[in-house]
């Protein structure tokens, strides 16, 4: 069963070139390709892809969020349809390295921006960008939710930042 499951997963969520007969401009439902999608390499999900591969991905159950370069791609998990491309500058996305989702909120760890973007998953609007000295961000590389708090690992700071997700305020920075 494991080999069959793996083969099925490869067909739905695979890496490498698109299936034969598809080009970078031939997408599901005749829609336009998202920016950066050349269809030749990287992670391909239901016919959509990130040109150089997704840095991170997460699903809220109905949408798949892919961190692609300096933007976020949003796909419908049921149909594979392209939903949206969230351009980095408008959302404070700068080198997205880690994603976490809970309820109607998505958090993006921005490794190059020393920040975390909070995005509303329903309206796909920016809620806020968390940054500043109090957070102790230094190349944030991963983000997770546990124990009612948001946890951000800082690759260059050798630390973990604990954040209250309700307010976006830092609770403490733990150093190793």
C-alpha cells in the first residue's frame, strides 16, 4: 500500500517537469499562470508550480499556501485551481522560509526581512507585519503554533521568539 500511496502522491504533488502535453502557459481551467511559473522545474502541485521550488507550504484544509520566491501562491486543495498570488512587497514577504496556519490566520517567517507577516486566510489581506527589536528576529526560518503561542526560530540568532498570536506582541526571546 505504501508504494501505491507514494505513486498517487507523486501524481498529485510531485517535483520535476509537468506532465507531457502541458506547457508553462497551459494551466487548469484555461486560467493564466501565476508569476514565476515556468512549468519546467520545482514543485508542481496539480499543475501549478513555483519556478525554483516552494520554500515552504501549509494548508488550512481548503487552501494550499506555497511560499514561492518573494510571493505566496494560493491553490484550492479540492480542485487544484489557482486562487491568488500574493506579491511580497504588499504583504511584507521577504524571503519566506516557514509557514504556520491556525483558524483564519497564516504566519510567514520572512528570513530576509527579519519579520513575520500575519495574513487573513479568508480575505487574503495583510493583518500586520511583526518586526522590531523586541522580537529578536535574526533570519527567522520556521514558525509553529503550540500551547496557544506562536514560536519563531531565528537561524542567525540561535534563539526562539515566543509571540502572543492574539495581539502579535512578543512574550519572550529564548536563547540557547
